[in-house]
């Protein structure tokens, strides 16, 4: 589920929760009973657990996608951990729970058999903190008040929609329950199965009816029909349910666009693609040769050969400081053994050949325009620039730049991992590099 400002309400939460639980258990099991009274315990816990989470950043779980905004599971876990000192009430709640159980069972957290109980208490703390953080972020993003309970309600409605969608998709196996949700006996495929294409198309009446059918068809009381006061009034307010479903659906549609040119950006996307093709063809034409390759910022891979005198002049400019473009750090001497080992590990972690970065670096044309203009950018950033401007596949790409599994450039997620940065940071640096390319012809190409 996506909502404005939120980061912890999507598919990756289960892995974030498990990672936090894993680190917390390792820290808390080392505590002595008197440590529960130590005012500095929270600081110690955050420091130690933070180190454990950082160590897990490149594991399969830590590096997995945590949400649709490019945050990894480890990044989300670390971010939530560091929110604890700013929200000490949640930490105090955990200590109270530990002290209460200690009064009954002693130092239970030191016993391996009690690990499940300890994880449950940690999970409860972080679940509450998650909703508090996301509720505050939602308020900042929208200007509308939001409580953790409201975030919980959004999540319940989203879960209900997905349950209903699954029932609709397999309606032939659930004719009784689907008929009860729709309020009629089914005779053939219900049209609602084809009409409900997103959460925005789910009707409030179906949510209420779905909750009412759960006890009959699954044995569990539906969330709107329990004795809990959390949703007591919601089942009698279909208009509130409809408004919340609509908001979830509208924001998911908006935020799902990302960098792609979907329906409402189709004109802009087609225009951008046309311009890229136009520039490429023009650079290959006699007119491009007459104007000079640097006149067009996406002539990225090659530059017409210059006479020796031209090269000497360029060197003189470098000495004067007027055009101080140097080769990037990864274009010169070979990295040391430790760096090579790290690069190999990074490549393997994203399913690329171990020597990918080394071979890709050797394949770049050191005298090319992009290498000189983007002198300070790492190779993954430059590949992200190609990815954006020329697409994932282009005849001009050296074979060693391509992922053997796809025959295309690595994905942005793979490039971010190679650069050891997050997806949002990769996109930011890529866009800054593209801006630098477009600005360069005015100063460096003359």
C-alpha cells in the first residue's frame, strides 16, 4: 500500500520486521536484569543494533527491495531504529513489557526457548513506531491530520481489497462467498470480476460484506465485525471507506509512474524518444560531422579524432585551468586487490560476472566526450546516464557493459548496488550528470 509520505506500509515490511527482530534479539539476549534500569540502555541498544544492521546491508535480506521508492530492507530497518531516541515512549513500552515478564519468569530473554516471546515484544514496539512515523510523514506530505490508528485503517482496507481481489480472481472456487459479497446468487462469471482493476474500483459495500462473510467461510471474525472499538463505527460509514479506498487507489496510480512514461505522460515520453533518435541520426550524418560531435550532448560514446596540435592545445587549457577535465578515478591505474575483491563481491551480489566492473572500465573510451565531461563520476553513474538517454540496449554499447542474462545494461537497482548507494541517490546523481552533459557544450566543446 502506498500513501503520501509513507515508507513502511508496502511489501517489504515483513523483511524489515524480521531484520529488526534478528538484530534486537542478539542485543537483548546479552542484557543482565539490572541493565533494564540503566538510563543509557537505549543509546547502547541503538548503537549495537545499528552496527548489526549495517553488517547485514549486503545480505540477501538486507539488500532486498523494501518499498517501491528504492529503499532497501536494511535502509528502512536502520532508519526506523534511529527513530527510537526521538520517540522514547515506544522504547519505554518495550522495557515495561520486559520488566513485567521478568517479574513472573525471571530473565526470560536469556533463554533460547523464549526467543519467540522476545521477538513478539520487539515486533510490537516497531509496529507501533512504524505507524507513528508514517502517520507523521503523511501529515507533513498532505497537510491533513493523521493518526497511527488511521494508518492502520488504511492498511486494513488495502488488505481487504487484496483478499477480495483474490476471491474474485478465483470466483469459481468461492461462489458462495463471492455471491455473499456481491449480494446475489452467481449465475456465470460476475461482471465485477472484470470491472475491479484496482483498489479504487473496490466498493465500500463489498468491504463491509467481505468482513461479514469471514466468520462463515473461514471461521475468523472479520475486522469490521469484532468487538474492537477500532472499526466499530467504520462498518456503518461506507462513505468513509469509499473515500479512503479512493485515496489509496489515486496515490498508487500516481506514484507507480516512477521514471516511466505511462498514459498521462505518453506525449512527453514519445517526444523525448523522438529527440533522442533525432540527435543520434544527426550525429551520424554529414551535418553532425560538419558541426562537430560535441554540439550534441548525447553523442556519448565517441568523438572525432583530433590532430596532435589540437591535443596539445587541450593540454595547455588544462594547465591554465580553463578546461580542467581529468579522467575519472576508475579510468586510470588498476584498483588494489582489496578494491578488486570488493568490486567482485558487489557484482556477484547483483548477479553480474565477478569481473564486470573491471572489464566495463577497460571498455570505456578514455578520450570520449562523456568520460572527460563526467570525469568525477563513477562508472555505475555513467552507465545510468546511458541507461536514461539511450535506453537499456544500444548497438554502440560494448558487450562487456551488458548483463549476460538480459543482453542489456544492468538495471538501475543493480547499478545502485555497484555504486553502493540507494536508488534515490543514484537517480539524483544520474540527473545531475545529465545536466552537466547538457551544460558542457557551452563551455568545453568550443
